[in-house]
């Protein structure tokens, strides 16, 4: 029977996506690992690979379609040996196209966690083992310690689905949800009405902008922020950067001030581990390394690629990785593991001439560092008033997880490391 290719969940927060571009056409033969399309998620534009083989019979969603729900059928593939010219069964017919204008009726509910998983995945699974299983079934098997090779699949072409794992490895049966009234949803914000007579243009929000709006609103509503600011003398760090760049020139590496600040933040987090944490309601997770999420501005949004283990990496490696991550972020080519996670964040607006600002925490992280511009200011050095290059840095801390005193210790450590930068390179 024909294989339905469904809109996959390419990020944990993705509920719908935009089919930016088809990379195949009807009649093409595809194999496992072939790229079918480019899909814009709430984080980035990603390539979508198939794990099925056969002939593309029908592309059900046109290029540029947005608001395509996760789990919606987007294409039909005729499996090997099937007649690709045969008409597609009604069950495989495309879902109604989403109305680009928000309807006044109730919005459709988000896909349930136990809904049938998509028939394609971001990357081929199980290497060359060719065990056919839905992404949801693979996750459940990994959690339960089940060998998929020993499971018989009941899905199309013997594919293993969620139902095939019921009762395996002693996994408890699904519980029936109690029949309690669902809490009332928060009222949607009233639509903005432009003043009459003012020239204006209305554009629809991208998936990324919708996600940014939702997450930042939740952060400011749910996370009690505390802000701590210090002024830092950059002259020693600027001198060290000049010396390091002279030594690295033959390797084609050029350090930015931001690269050194990433290193300083990571080392400061290890010195003050009470700030390298995550609040989990009734738990507190303390991290043993510093993975720094660095805010990068991209067209129509913001993304935070991660420098993993920045506390132990040489600044030359941080510079090389950051340059690569930033370039691919702007091209929409980051993979999920490169921007999901991180133990703390850094946002630098100094290049825009911003003197000081307060950044919004990116949950579930518990702190973010906001960096202002370095500028010449009167400053007391060795009890004498001098002109120095001063930078204001503001830490935003989740007060549920981090006490003010611990936040102050972190800011003091960060200031000391930047003003005496050789200490963070040792």
C-alpha cells in the first residue's frame, strides 16, 4: 500500500511548520537517506530525509505552505514493487489546507504525544540495520531498553509503531486520564488595530517569531528575574587579544572580544557552580560543565548556537566554532543539537553601541549575561582617575534557583577574569 509521508516534529517545541521547498518531484525514485524537502521549524530551516524507498506519487502540500501541522500527510510514496501510476486511496488524500488568516472559530488542538509518528526522519536510523520503526517507537524502545530487532511491526510494510511496544520490557500500560475539567486557556491577545490613515503593511509572523514571542512572554511571566550589573575595565583583555591574534594569524584564526567573553563566562560558571543550574519545579539540576548558548541575530529572528564545554576549550577553538556556528545559523543550516540545550546564555549588543541592557532568561536555563559596548570613560585605576575602556555587563538570574549573593559572586568572578584575562587561559 502507498506510504504516507507526514510532517515531522523536527524540534521539541514544534507544533507546525512551513514546507519551504520540495527537493523532489512527482515520479522521482527515492531511497533511504534522500532529502525530500526543506522545512522551516520554529527554530531553523532544516533538511528532511526519508527512510522509505519507492516512487513519489503525489506531493500534497505546495511549496511555501505554512501552518502545516505535525503529523499531517505531505506526500505519498509508492513502495517498491507497487504501481506508481495507480490512484492514491482516499485515506491518503491531503488534509484541508490551512487558512492563512486566523479563523474566528476554535483553533485545532496540537497533535497529541501519542499520535502516529511521521514515516520519515531527520536522518537514517540504526545505521544500515534497516529496522523500520516510527520515531516515536524508537524513542520508546530506547527508554525501555527494547531491542527493535526482536519486535514484529504491525504498521505499513512491517514498520514498528508505538502499539508494538506495549507491554515490552515491563513498560506500564498507559493510564487513563482522569476526567477533570481542563484549565481555561489564557485569552488570546486582542488583534492590533493600526491607526487610520497611516501607511502600513501587515505581514504574517514566521514560526520562529511566534516561538520567540511565546517563550519570552512565558519567561517574563513565570521566571522572577533579578538583575546585577558591573562595570569592567577591558584594556587588559584588549591588549591580550591583540597579542593572541598576532600569534594566531599564521593559522588564519582571529579572536573577537566576544570569544574571550564566552570563555570568561564559562570559567566563572565553574568557579561559582551555584549559577550553573536549572530550575525544575521541585528539583535543581547542577551542571558539571559550562555550555554557553550565544545569541545570534538572523533574518526575522534570533537563535542561540551552543559552545559546548567552553570552560575547557582553548579560545582559538571557541573562535573557530563560533564563526562556523554563526555562519550556518544565518544560513539556516544548524542541526537541533547545535542550538538546543546550553547551561547559560550570553547576549552581546555592544557592536550596536548599546551601553547596557537587561536580557530575558531563556528557560530552562537560570541565567543570561548581557554585554554592552566597550567605551572610553573616566575610571579610577590604582586610586587615580584615568580614561579607560569600560564595558557594562548585566546578569539576569532566575531568583527561584539562584540567590542574589551567588549571582553577585558570579558577576565578581566574571569581572576579575576579564580584567586579569591570563587567569582564564591557564
